C-alpha cells in the first residue's frame, strides 16, 4: 500500500478516495476482491469514518459494489462493458458534433498535443501515461461541447469508462502494438478542425464502436 501524502487544503476523505480510485484503476486492488474496511483503514493509516466517506464515493461511482452486506471491487461483466460503450457511442458522438461548432486554435493545439504525446508514450511503452492522455483527449472534446447536461451525463460513467479503458481495450492495443486508436483520434481531430459536425459525430461513433469490436475480439482470444 502506497504511503499517503497529506494535502492540507483537500479533505482527507477525498484524498483517500483518489488513492483508492487509482489503485482500482491500476488493479492494485483486484476486481471482485472483498473490501474489509477495518483492514483497509489500518493500511492507509486513517480512521474508519474517513474511509467510509471515500467508500461511499466509490460506491456512487460504481467502482465498489455492495452484495449481501459485503463490499467488493467492481468486476465488469461482458454485458457491463457493452452497455457502457453503447452509452459512450451515443453521448460522445453528440459531444463531438457540438464541439465542432466551438473549435478554437487553443482547443485544436491541445487536441493535437494530446495525440502526439499519446502516440509517443504508446510507442515507448509508457502505458499508464498513454491511457491518461487518451482520456484527456476525450474529455477535452466533451468539455468543448459546451453542453452542461451532456457533460454531467458523461460524468456519471466517467470512472467506469476509465476503468475499462485502462484494463480492457488497453490490454489488446498494447499486446498487439495496434495504433489504430491513435489513427482514429487523428481522424476525429481533422473533422473537428474542419468544423464539420456531421463528420465529427461520425468519426467519434466509428472510433468507439471500433473499441467495442476490439474488446469483443480480444475476449474471444482469451
């Protein structure tokens, strides 16, 4: 268990939430693993009340699940992944469509920077960094939609999306050295740069469905 670095300006339960979120995303805590609050609080060096607040936040995110009074780390089924990707396909396609109407030089430069750095990280084998840059690429487009209701809807599945991106499609892309997701990002970027809402929507839809197809293909090989 990593040592906690206390940040005085941030509530302790939020710091514990961030630590546990990172450990779940990085699979330091294994999917399906039983969470024993007393043991976890002791390992983290915090009180059970502080831990419970962080646990509540993770239960709300869906990365912890409660069954028969016990709390476990989220372990997605195939159907869970399909449903999340179906939601993403519709919602993020709309975000790309709307973002095309709000493009600025600043946003264009940021998206291209993320693509270049993501590709470099991928080719260098810096997996966690590439996943983080991939996530920022999508979140930059979502934010550029300027639709607050849409942003809020996508926020409800954000942590599960990050979990799946970090632990499912990533495994395929990195094991096969497949750079197709970066090529997809480049096509999305070009559509946004052209300020073409229809093309941006279409490219984002194709990209997310491509990821879903990749996931299904990867599972068949296991």
